[in-house]
């Protein structure tokens, strides 16, 4: 059987984003709940990326296509750098007084339950589902005129870099999953469960951050976040709903027609990334 593969080549950029501890705590234009939204997403990544790398690596033996073998290696490289940089990011959040350690432990606990309950291929289906979300959230960052406007340029740079790379490698886990024999019904069921658990965790983490900020019971903050997510951003997050739902089509593939051209545009817009961020001499864990 022939599959559409993730034939879009991409590179591992071993970049580092030294976020200043003296930066503004509410780095998205002073908006507290909105800043908490991006910050709490960062808290998912060190443990989340470890899970992605692990579940893709566990199926390497099924990958016979040399282009996909190379893509798997680079996928692990990119996610490894994301892990490292978000761990640094999260250290700055801890310095602001957020319960980062506790929140990361809770993310880890959920993933450990997934590891315990699900066979390896279903764990990979969880990664495929979450990679669909990271690509969509990345698209939100990269296409929106207002999303990170007025944000601290250093932090925004990190999010733009991560968003670009999520879109570059968005098909890798999916292609490995299909090479490993993953099927339609299985991935749809896992996507439904993953959607419930992931967005449930998003709400919980948002609440924890806002509790730490003392804004959890401030209606104006919730209204501001609602406006940001569903009214701003070139039509709000809901414009991505059709793309989310396309996952449930039998012939779904993460690279839809026009995506490679879109990717080239984003790469051109972010061509200065390498000069903006320092190259890191640190090792990258890809296991
Ligand atoms: Fe990532
Ligand atoms: Fe990813």
C-alpha cells in the first residue's frame, strides 16, 4: 500500500531563546489571562515532547521509507530542542511564583496513565492527535495578525519558532502511525478521547495560573481571554474548527493541498530566526 508521506524536508535548528527574568510578567501587552494562556501551554511541553519522541521512536522498526526514516530523526531532534527551550521558559515562570513543578508533575501523571493503560500503537495515536493540535495552535500563531501583537518580542520569537517547526513536522507521527498499521477508526476514537483530556487539562491549567495571579474570579479577565481566543486573531480559534474536523475524514493527511506553499511563506517570514536566536552549544536529548 502506498501512503502520502511527509515529504516536506525540514531541518533541526538548535536554537536557544534566553528569556530575560526581568521581562514583563504579563508579556502579551499586559493582558493577564491571555499571557496565562500561552504560559500554561508551555508547561505541557517538557513532558509532552518527551512522550511524543518516545512514542514515535517505539515504532521506528516499521519505517522502511528512507525519507521518513530521516524525518523521524529530525522530528526527534526538533522536539528535543523544544523540550529544552520550554523547560527554560518554565524556569522563568517558576521564578514568577507559578506552581510549575506541581503542574508539570500533573502533566506527567496523565501521560503515565496513558503509558500504563494503552498499548504502544495507541500511545502513538495519542501523539498523532496531539500533533494535530500543536500544528493548529502553531497556525493560529503564524497566521494571526493580532495573536502576538504587542507581545514581548523575545517570548513571541520562541512561540513563532516552535509554531513553524510544529507545522514543518506535523505529518511525521501520522506517517509513522500508518506505517505501523494504525487505522482510521482507532485514530478517530483516540482523537476524541485525547481532545477531551487535553482541553480539560488546558482549562485546569489556565485556572491554576489565574489562581496564582489572583485573577481566577475576575470576570473582566475571563472576558478578555474570550475576546482574544474567539473574537481577535483574524476570526478567532473557531476558524480552525474545519481543520480540526478534517482529522475525522477517512482520507485525512496532515499535509493538505496548499500547505507546503503556506509553509514556505512562513519560513520566509521567519528567515531571520537563526540570527535572532543564539545557536545553542547544549546537547539535545532525543530519547
Ligand atoms: Fe514541539
Ligand atoms: Fe510536534
